[in-house]
C-alpha cells in the first residue's frame, strides 16, 4: 500500500508536464485496464504522456460537440479540449478509443445535443478497427436518452458487419429488424460509416459504400421526441479488447 501511494504521488507529479491528469481518486479501474505499459497494467495509473485528440485540427471541431463516456470513468467528460488518457488519445494523427473492460462495457463519444426524429442530422466516421473482441463490438448508434435501447446500431463480429434496428423502445420485448451487410470488413479493418436522419422519420446507414434505410417506427412516440442523439466508439458485447483508430469524425 505504501509503495502504491508513493507511486501514485510520483506519477501525479510527472503528469503536471503531460496531457494527462491524476487525482487521489483515479477515474480508471485498475483491475480491468491494460495497455502496453506495465505500471498501468498493475495499478491503472498513467505513467506516460498521452496527447489530447482535440490538439489535432482533424478532430477539434467535432470534439467540441460531444462528450466522452466510458466504464473507466466515474462521470462523463464534457470538456475534451485538453483531455487524454490511455483509453482516449491521439497517436500518429489518429484519434484512438480503447476498451478492454469485458462484455457490455464501452468507450464512446456521444454527441451532446439531442434532436427530433424529423430532424436532418448526420454522423460520418472513418476508422480502423485494429483490435476487436472474439464476439460483437458496436461502432455507431442512433440512440434516445429516454430509452434503454438504441434505435439503430452498427456492429462488427469477425469480418461481418451488422445492422440492428429496434422497432420499439421496450427492452426485452422489442421487435427488431436485424441483418448483415453484404460487404464485409476488409483486411485493412477500415470502417467508413455514415448515419443520417433524412428529416422524414427515416434513418439511413451507409457502411463501406453499402446503404440501408430504416423507418423509425411509430412506437417511438412523443415521449421520445427531441431526445435522439448519435454516438460512436467501441461498445463490447463480448469479452476481449477493442481498439478503434479514427481518421476522421464529423457531426452535421
């Protein structure tokens, strides 16, 4: 215990000259985290420099419009102007989102503002899935803050790209429209995804050039108005590590 306390104090002092901050109550879980750094594997403490993705002009405008959500955090990070950690950082010009917390855990960016299903909105991402769990991982979603279920999510399992649509927002009994895209994940692991609300209660998903369009059903009624939002990242539906490196991210 004395060793860990001294180690934490030393790391926090070093973090004064890095882009990562420390506190006596770490916002990471030392049990479930893992990186290439041996100290982080053992303690969850940050011991090396991570660069904030917002320092890149490729991501700064997009990050102003969203917040970071992760099971490594005790609360959402709403100001990403200088934030970095081992699960969210800039590397070689790419924004990295990382998660190895196990099934039903995530590291995601959530667009801050909500909108109605009759709006015209768009999220576009270009990213490489450099690590993935043995099963499914969700990459992009249209969600609603008043529902436990997303309206639409785009996921990957192996080389198969899936769409999953909930026709109603009731968890456990929801009717679904699920299927696979004809296109598969290429050897480069590149994912180019656009989710777009077209203003007429329809949502389109274009994944690596293949487009599908879905109706937002009437079951998503008035109590869900003005509560829709986009999110992207790595949400693991199975055990294992997921790492997504973004080439670009835009919200419209």
